[in-house]
C-alpha cells in the first residue's frame, strides 16, 4: 500500500509494506538498533524474546488474537515500523472492539507518522474495530507506552525508551490519554536514609500485633507459588480500568524468565496469620537491562558466551516490578511490612546502589504512597493512548 504525502512543500513517497519475507523480518527486528544508535540510554530488547513474540507459531499473543507487522520506507530507507492487531479474548472480556498497536518506531517527521496512523486506522476499521490502543508490543507488561519524561535516566527492565516526540505525535494526531499515566520511582541506597528508620519503626508496631507475616519465595514449590501468584494478580488488579484477567500459563511464562536470576530471599509474600492465606506479593530482582545492554540484547551468537558467564553478576539496580495486595487488606499495614522486609534484606547485601519501583500509577495508590514514605522520587513517566475511530 502506498501513501503519497507532502513534507515541507516537497512530495515524498511513504511506502508501508507488510513484513512477509525473512529479509523483511530481519529488517523489522533490527530497526530499533538503527533508530536508537545515538541514544546512550536505550537498552536493546532481548532479541530471542522478540523473535518469539512476533512468531505466529510461538508468540503468546497469537493464542488469543491476530497481528500484522509493517515496515515503512522512504525510497530504500527504512523510516518506521509498527504492528497492529486485535486481542480477541480481551475484546470479548471487556466488551470492546479495539485494535492494539505496538512496535511503533518512526523518524522525527510527523508526516511519516501521520501516514502510519492513517494506515493503522484503516486496518482497524477494515477489521470492524472502533478504536486504537497502545503502544503495546504484543505484551501488556513489557516496554509499553510512550515516555513523557526521564529520557536521560536509566532504562530498566520491562520499561520502554521512546523518542521525545512520540507522545507529541500521538496527541497531535488526535490520540487521547487512555488511562492514568504510569510512573517509575527510584530510591538511592548510597547514603543512609532516615525514611528507612521511620518505616522500620512503623513495621515493628504492625509486627507486634502478630496478624501478618512475611515469607520469601520457595522455588522448590514452583507450581504452588505460581498458583498463588495467579490468584493474587487477578484479585489485586481487578479494580484497574481495562484489566484483562491473567491466565495461569501467561503468569508462569512471565515469571519463568526471572527464575534463573532472582534471589529467593528478595521475592516476598505476605500471609494473613489468622487464615493462612497469602495476601500480598513484593518481588525484588536484579535489573537485567544492565546485562542486556552490555551484550547487545543477544542480537548475535557471539553475545551469548559473555552473557552466560556474567548474567549472575550483581547489578547496580534492584528493580521491583510488581506490588500486589488484595484490596480488602489496603490500609492495614501489610504493604509497610513487605517494603520494610525488602529494605532490611537489601541493606544486608553488597552491590545494589539504588532501587527502581516501576511501573505504577495513581490507580494503584498503595505503591506511590509507600514509596514516597521511603523517600522515593519519580524519575520517569509513561502514557498509553487511545483514539476512537469514525466509521
């Protein structure tokens, strides 16, 4: 499909070509490396994971929906890439007719971006969809949204790095904020923090009641731990707008990638001692982006030996990617107990210089509230967009 557009008074041809051949697939995969080659913060995605994600035979997305992938050219030069698809299961669950877009990359030229937007809208309408939602890279948890601030700060695991003009382009074209913005917060560990002392005193008062306790994960009971986490995810996040219930295989797939790198002692669960029920979850894991960056996202075969020899080495950052607490326990001090337990365990270790808390939002109020009590500061924010379509 060809789009003829005007740019600064000169006619240019933007060709949008569906990814079909092996060569086109490779071009799609490596375009981010070209696009961000001058961005010192950008961390390459893990190439094996992306290959699996866009593979119709292996990708988890294709078990519940469809997607197509496109490259954008100006002559022979690649100037953009994107995918657009339909999550049929999510649409059925939420009674929507919505198309999802992702892998959105474009040069700094709004005319090219407009051609891409117009194509996605036409595609969505042709599939009887009424809105566009994204960006999501065929995964609702990994590298989603457009970055609003913090472009020069570290890009930690599962968090996106996008060009500064992306959010502006979305807004200019008529996309609107789809939900509360997500934020990433950080806590510096290089200096003594009085906030930790205050938190510990609060936690001690809660411990004295004996109502709740904290335990660490037990990987020898892996299937049981996955069952518990599956229930916690769906019950703890059900209040969020547009929440899509997790299926157990998806939960196991998500956390399995952390199993080899995680320290059991830093993966915490909260337990209600009166019922024996597990009611909360707070995982701390090394920020593997530090290794992915060093070994180029395992783009080439020669990256593997160094990565395998070094992936268990300490990282500067410990990242907390999820804080789950059953809604009926909000305000009862459980979150304080979990955070204090994690902090006390981290302080006994050598190596970590800061903690990342990402991603959360005002829709999940417990996390920002506790994080601020710990002295955390927001260092990044992201936005997910939606556009309602005519037709």
